[in-house]
C-alpha cells in the first residue's frame, strides 16, 4: 500500500459537453493504492487518516496528479522511422516503414525495440496505448512479453497484410488468421494485455483476409479492431480501384464486420457524410493523429464535424508518422489544426481526451483514465514549472496553486510541456518513472 499526494485532477464527463464541472480538482489531495488498484481518492487529510500508520506517501505538493495518459494509435516498430524526411503516405510506407518493419522477424531486435518503446511511453506519462506490431508473430510476442513484465495495460496485435507489400511482410488470409488466433489465445486477457485484430489498411489486405479479420472478432467477443481509414487521397483512390463494389472506404470495412464499439480507425480525414453516419451508428472511433497528419501532409481533421455526428474521437501520436511520443505535445498540434478550421480545443477538453476520453474510445472507461476508487492505479504526475520557459509563464498566471480552475495551467502544460513536465509515472500503483532519477 502507498499514497500519492498532490493536486488531483480527473474527469467525470466530457468538458466539451458538461463544461468545467466535468473536472474534479482537489488542491491538496491524495490517492491511496494497493494491489494495483485505487482504494480511495480525495482531500489528503481524509485519505491519509484512513491509512495504516507508516504507509509510504509520495509527495508532489506543486504538481498535478492525473490518470495515466492513453494513446489510441501508435506503431512500436516505427521508433526509428520517426523524423524520416519528405514523403507522403504511400511513398513513406515504401521508403521508410516497410524496410524497417522487415527487421522484426528477429525476436532479439523486436525485444530490444519493445523495451525502448515502452520506456519512451512511460517517460512521457503514457501508461496505455493501442499499438501496431508487424506481420511477424515474433514482434507481437516480444511486445506483449515486455508489457507483461512491466505490468502495463497495452492493446496490440499482429499486422495482417497479404498483398501490396514486400514479400517478407506478407502473410496469407489463412496464415494471418491462424497466427492471430494463437496470439489471442496466448495473450488476450493475460495479466493486463489485450488483443487488437490489426489489418494494416484495405490496400494491403484481400477480401479473404478482411473476412478472416471479421471472423476473429466474431470468434472472441471483447477483442479490439484497429486499422487505418481515409488518411490520404491517393490511398482512397487505390481503395476505390481495389474494391470497385464498395460505396466508400468505410463500406469496405463495414462489409466484413469490422466496425463496432471497440473498433478504432486511424485518421479519418477525408470521410463523406454517409461514412461519418455509419461510424456513428456502429459506435466506432476515429483516432485524431495531428502531428502525423501534418508531417505526412495528409490533411486537416475536422473534429467538430465528426463529433457533431456522434462519432467517438480519440487522440493519438501515430509515431512514427507522428513526431512526438508526448500526448500533451500532440494535443498542442491538435489545437493548431482545429484553429485553422475556426474550431477550438480547450485544455480541459484536451486532457479529458488524453485520459477518460481515450479510455471511453477504447471501451475501457471505469478501468483506466480515471482516479475513481476501484480503477487501475495508473497515474501521471505533471509539473507545469518543469522548464525555465514554463516557470516564466506560470509566474504571470493569475491565482495560485490552490486555484479551483486548472484550465489555464493545463494549457501551459499542453502548449509548452513535453517529457520534461512528467515528474513521475505510476503503473498499477508502482512508480516506474521519475524525472531525474
């Protein structure tokens, strides 16, 4: 048992709908944890009084203690593809991504990169992610083994590709199904690990393989589905040629039963009205990947339009097309993307997206993304004075650390913060990262 003491902040609803009252802020609070679960949260005097004498207390009097951050779309094999110059989507895959992913047939290489990847997530305060591996079962084994060793809650899966990719990265519909089935049986529900059926995108899967993906979802209720959708106009044109019978890109996935409450579609930039409506009807999620959309030149995601239609939207880094592992840095770019479209992203709404909102998008609300008693004790401690520029800005902030409206401080964290603002990260109640030690 231990307690984490600081300024607590989490959410009971979406501030975009419920306003500032959706945020729960305690100026001097504590979270008590035991066995990986939150036992109590509230004013420090009350929580600490209920703990056995001698219970260790980690103290962060000037920092914000929040639920661990969640990333809804990221590629662990692309940690060495990030910052690759000058290509749009399809060329970027051929030039950079596919050559790098071929290395993940080597279990030792996969294990080394998996360790680096999870280190980097935790250093940035991200405790859960929806993760693409490669076509190689070895890559999935390495990733889940590392995550299980760390006790992180991760959702991941073997990429399915049976065409329009290098031969070394292609399986078949039958082999992809069999290898995914074996990985599901081994890892889905093992410790905190969860499995996502993962066709890369429609261009690299035949109809037989997409049908096999749908079969996997039907065979094991509770699985996740992740893929890409309408990221790039050349990509959409290629899908139209490969599936001439389909009404739209979304319709391709719909025909094979891939839409649903645990289905997350990366990007969704160029959707028509019928596609948006169908995503909403099925409870599907679109992952907003602002740094990737800008870096690869794919376009500006119209979050207001999609959300007004009732589609769930998650926020995601999309490393390595994305340019940062940091969810606050990603939110800062989302803010700019929306500003260009005369929309806005208040800081409370952004941090809701990174926590409770992304948990809801994954169907994991109540388990992660909250400080509610009974939830998993994954937390991040954020320091809004972590750098000279942040301290300088915070000196001009009206009010003080006892302010009941943390939105202005969150906007500083979102706009100027990065991994340096992560004072500590906790996984299942254990501190797994501390800035400076």
